[in-house]
């Protein structure tokens, strides 16, 4: 195992892969989480002849984006979708990241719109689930929304 002084004495080259220990140190993400992300296809590693994982340096960006997404409550399935066209086995180009960013931005805008809609409705009705019998008579006379299905129909994502 190398120490921090060993890393400083032997700087890595730009294309030298990182050990799992280096990935956890650089990203703050546990090794078990890295294994999980790898099983989901969010990140990738290669194996040494001794069967040790090595991560290309470009995985640092992916892991960092996953970390931020998790912190914001974005499901890993949405991260997978955003990364769908970003190559795993080679360093992504600027254009690869731009495409992913545009796609993810559209998804985040939809999420923001849903949250804003929920904020507007929280003070009175919850979108007809229904929490306010007084307001419900005005917003949903004769329970007209009940015929359209269950749950908060007015707050459901437009499909």
C-alpha cells in the first residue's frame, strides 16, 4: 500500500489508471459504492494480472457527477440515462459530455417544473389526492378527477 508521500514522490501520468484506493481517496466514495456503480454500468475498470481493479482517470468525472446527483436526490437510473452515450472504455470527448449535459439539463428542467408545481399546490390542495375538502369543491367539483385514476392527478408528470 502506498502512502501520500509515495504518491507525491511518484506522480502519476495522465493516462495511468487509478487503484480503487486512489479512487476512494480522490472521490470520497467508498469502494463498495464503486463496485455497485460498476455493476450498474455507470463506471468501468480493468483488471491487473493479479485481479486488482484499475480505473481510467476519466472515471473521476463520472464518479463526481454521480455523487452530486445522489446529493440532489436524483435516482441512479436517471444518471444512467444521462450517461448512456458517454463512452466508458475511452476518454469521453468534449462533445460527448456536451450531449450528455444537454440531455440531463432537459431532465432537470422537467424535475424543477414538477417541484415548482408541487410548491404552488402545497398551500391548498395536494393535486387531488385530496387533503382539503373546502378547496376540493372549487378545484375538483363532484370529484371529476376521481374518474381519471388514483393519486395526485393534477401533480402527475405530463406523459
